């Protein structure tokens, strides 16, 4: 299924890049020393899957972009998984850290 425009724009200037990672999975983008994952579903399973994809990037700063109403849920799940990640909304105007 093709990406939506808002999903592509959520990745920023690295919008067209997807990076293969272990397990046949793909990370949304790597831009410089940042690993970026955009998760728009807002479900617990979707956010957990996105966090596990980010966890594979050991030498990168991790950014998870979710819709603003789901930021609290994503922050809670990241703390449970003990992952150091910055959680932002899709528009990149709000930011929370674990």
C-alpha cells in the first residue's frame, strides 16, 4: 500500500527513503544521525512495532512521530520498553522525551 502524503511529509526531508533492517523489516527513514519512524495508526500494536524497529538503531537518535492525541500512549509504551526516544506529533510542533 502506498504511503499517504502526510506519512511522507512526517519523515521530513528524508521522505522518500526507507531503510532495510533485520527481520525483513523496513525503517521509515534515516537522516544523518536520526532514525525516524512514523506511526499513524495509534494502536498499541502499531506503536510497539514502530518502537521495535527503532530499537535496532543503536548508534542513532530515535524519533517516533505519531498523531498528537496518541503522544501520551506512545510515551507510556516507550517507557515500558525502556527505549530512549523523542516522540513528536506529525506536524513536528510538540515533542516529548522518555
